[in-house]
């Protein structure tokens, strides 16, 4: 892998709102916010490297991604979307979009 070229994350709140029968207010069940989930885009110089990454990421495993940016490193599983290798016209290289769910 040459580098990661794109990263996005969301934190899904799990608070549940229970409407009252008269419709004016809610009872609230507070639950912890889930760990981040999103998409990580990895850059590869060759198609062989990109397809090898796809083969690895298809396995049932907790992966570790390390970033130079403080707070972005994580342990994750591939979840919530399609694992996509793409030939980038602008970079003349391969990218792999990895949908992820952070795990503790």
C-alpha cells in the first residue's frame, strides 16, 4: 500500500426516542454512541497489490490501520458496504474503498 488517500467517519448515536401518546413529548432511552464507521480509501501502485489487499480484507479478521494523524489509528472490521478496487484515472494507480466499523 502506498498510502491512504481518503478517510471518512461517522459516529452513530443510538439514543431511542419513544413518542408519547398525546404526541407532544418523548421518553428517551440513552445508549452509548457507537464506535466510528465509514470508508477508508487505500492507494496501490499495481492491480496485483490492490487485488491482494482485497483478498486479505475479505477474511474474517480485526485489522489495524495506523495513521500519522493523532486520533485516527484504529482497529476495524470490514462492514457496511462494498469492498471496491478501482483504477484511478487521475492517479494512474489503484484504489480500494474499504467500508469499516471500528471495534474495541
